[in-house]
């Protein structure tokens, strides 16, 4: 695992996590670090699901894979926000 792989995962995780937060309505009481972590996990799981489903890898943007990743990020952000909101009350 190279530094480029790690930095790439952080950047992609930040983008996917931010898209997940944008799609999810309301305010989420989680910070940017948790958003990136949720985004990284969503990106990895979304890619794995896309490969299992047989989604072909294309030279451009894999829209089906991206949609899977964002949907998983929405679910992840919602779960984390719900848990964090419950523990703070």
C-alpha cells in the first residue's frame, strides 16, 4: 500500500462522504473526520458490491458504482449521525 493509495482513499472518501451528507436531509451531528471514514468505507463496500453484481469497469466514471457508493454513504452517515445524536442526548 503506497502513500498515493492512502491519499486517494482519503480524497475519494471525503467526496463520497460529502455527497452522502448532501443527499441526506437535515443536519448531521458528525464531524469531517467521521464523514471521511464513512465515505471510505462506503466507497470500498460499494466497489465490492458492484464487482459482485458484475458491473463492468469503464475507462470513465462508473455511474452505477458511484450511485452504490453514495447510497451506502447516505446510509452510513444516517447511522453514525443517529448513534452520535443518541449518545449526546
